[in-house]
C-alpha cells in the first residue's frame, strides 16, 4: 500500500489529523492496534478547551459536540471550608471550555472518517516504522499471518504513551523528562444527576476530590487514592462515603449516589519526550507527552500538536514550504511545556502529598489564599485552563 502520511494510532490525535488532512486533499492511512469497540470503550476526561472545540468544527466533526456539549464559563475550588468560583469567562477575556466526553469525541471522529471513506485499519498488530531518516520511510504491520507494508512520505506517531513510535527513536537522540506522583485518581461514572452544574475541584486533608459530569444525567467523580490501592478495594459505598467526606458539607448533602457504570484508577504522571521529530517521524499527543489530569490538559496538549502538524503538512504539500515541518518540534514543545507547568501547578495546589512538611502545607494554603485575592493570579489560572493560544 501507499499513502502520503501514515498515522500510527487511532486515538483522538491520529483521527483528528487524518480528518483535517483529508479535507485538504492529503492522503492518510491510520493504523490502530485495537478494535474500534475497545477504543470507544475507554472512559477518558471530558473538558475541551476552546481551541480544541474549534479544531473539531474545522474537521467537520463539531456538530454533536455543539449540540450535546455544555459550555462552562467557570468552575469551583473548594478548600479550607470555602467554595471559591473561578470565573473563566471574566478572567480569560470572554473564553470558556466545552464539557464533552473524549469517548464521544472519538466516536464523532470515527464517524467522520467513515463518512469520507477514510482508511482506518483496526487490529493492526506488530506495527513498526522503518527507515525514518530516509526519504522513503515505510510502516509494516501484521494482520493474521500476513505482513503488510505501507510506503509513505511521513509517519505520524500518535500511538499514545505505550506506543511503538517514540520507542523507534534512538536512545542517543531522545531525552525523556518524567515525574511520577505518589498517588492516583479513582474515577467513577454513574447515571446520577451531577451535584453541581459546574465542576468542583476539592482540596481536603484526606485527599483531593473532583466532581465532574458528562451530561445532566451522567456524573463523573474522582478521589485521590494511594498508588497501592486497587479498584477491588473500593466498593461503590466506600467510594461515595469517601467522596462525601472530602466535599463541603452542603455539597455532600445533595450528592446523588448510585451504582457505578465504570470504575478505574489512573496513576498521575508528567512526561515529555524531546525532540518530537526524528527524520520523517513526527510524534503527537500522548506519544510524546503526558500530564496529570488535574488541569484537564491531556487532550488539549495534543490539540496544538495536531494543529501545528496540520499546518506544516499543508504548507509542505500545497505550497512546497517545509519550514513548518522543520520547526514543528520546537514549536510544539514550547506549548507542551506550558501545559506541563500548569498541570503540575494545579496538581501541587490541590493534592495531599504523603511526604509534605507542615511548611509545604502552609505554602499550599497561602497559594490558594493568594489566588483568590488577586485578579492577576486568577487571570493566569483562567488563561491556562481555557487553553493558551496556538
Ligand atoms: N500500533 C498501533 N496503534 C497503537 C499502538 C501500536 N503499537 N500502540 C498504541 N496504539 C493506539 C492505542 O490503542 C490508542 O488507540 O494508539 C492510540 C493512542 O490514543 P491515545 O492514547 O488516546 O492518545 P492520543 O490520541 O494522543 O490522545 C490524547 O488526550 O485526554 C488525553 O490522555 C488522553 O489519550 C488521551 C490524549
Ligand atoms: C473529567 O470530567 O473526566 C475531568 C474533568 C476535569 C479534569 C479532569 C477530568 O480536570
């Protein structure tokens, strides 16, 4: 087979890029290791920054998001017996975020690829990129007993944190920066009415908690748990009881509980791999960087990679200008690191750290007091949360 751009990974990053390039007449093939049912069974975060929502519309995939997604102009931080609202709209100069599940968004992208007869190959095993530094790179994969080869101009590594793409860059070239947090998030999805129309991030000495939602009948809640905990340790009853302990009393009182539809634990990690280009391989999204979910930056950090790659590919194919491809890694990393900084800051602000000193706790408290006493500090939080420009 032959294509212009071979994309490894059929998550939001790979599908979005494939869809955008297709609309500009640039041919792609997407190789996904899993089945479509598996990909669409994963429950992921649900806050989209303004820029990502725009990209969805540009990709002609924004219709359902605009119909069913909720625009949020603010969120709450509960701490020290108070609930303070962060007015995103006011402090970001009129911007907002869209609450829309990443699972739904991925479904919309798949449907758009189907509608346009895009080639997405599922259950592609042993995907391997080859000849990355030559002018004729190619990708092989196995389907049953058959090895298939795809010749292409460029390879996009959009295969997530555990993918093969990043691992194909020689260790002498790639530098990895990583910070693993000493806790995870236990998440529960339940068919209950959300406790609050806007998200509540709660800092509590028992640990962090988050009240989020997918719709007015579907709630998503999280609590910070030690890494040694497993899902089996947490019955639904135990989860609701602990969540209530960490929320302000009046919020806990009106919390509607019910059976969990999904329950999982995600460890918190910050990670960046540099550079994001090696020869004709370009990394995008989780393949190159991971953030802890506190600032809701995961998908949004991927969005700028996709945007830069999309424009760089257009410049290359439609105008014969390769400077965007040459600058991709530096440009993408500049924004990636800002998302890293913000996610780290919000994580540090709101969680209980097992080894923290009384001094650290005082600073955490002071940081919150400062935040809600300074319009400039709120402005900084708001502009990062709605997404820095790209
Ligand atoms: N070959 C082919 N596909 C692979 C391989 C491989 N060797 N390894 C992984 N994949 C697939 C995964 O099955 C997955 O569907 O690549 C896809 C990567 O998707 P994601 O992990 O969702 O990463 P990405 O598309 O970059 O999405 C950005 O935003 O909210 C965050 O972390 C969240 O994943 C989300 C991210
Ligand atoms: C979610 O709804 O899953 C969610 C929302 C906000 C976050 C993280 C996750 O910061």
